[in-house]
């Protein structure tokens, strides 16, 4: 999950990954992306608790993870 502020910048990124090794890459990717800010009644507003799926591919490993029940929250305290 993540939040997007009124400038389209992400914050409070909490990755849920199939393996903890992916958490840092997912966090870095979401820190770099900028979103179009949300609007309500013509005003720009922040958004919270956004789920934004990412698919990370490792060279030489074409298999996809179809069982999403195995996703876990990242427990690394160094990752926001």
C-alpha cells in the first residue's frame, strides 16, 4: 500500500511481496513514480491506502506467481 499526496508524490510505502528480497526494489520503484493527483469536487486531494500491483521479473525465471495468498508484508524496518 502507499499514499499519494496532492503533488502526485508517493509516501508511506508498505510493500507486500512474494519474497522479502523484492521489497527494496518495489519500494524504490514506487518512490520514483509520480501519479496524477486525485480530484474531488474539482479540488486536488491526497489519496491513502492505495494498492498498486507491481510485477518484478528476474532474468532467466519466466514463471509467474499465480498464488497471491503467499504475499507477505515486508518486515525490514529500513523500508518505509
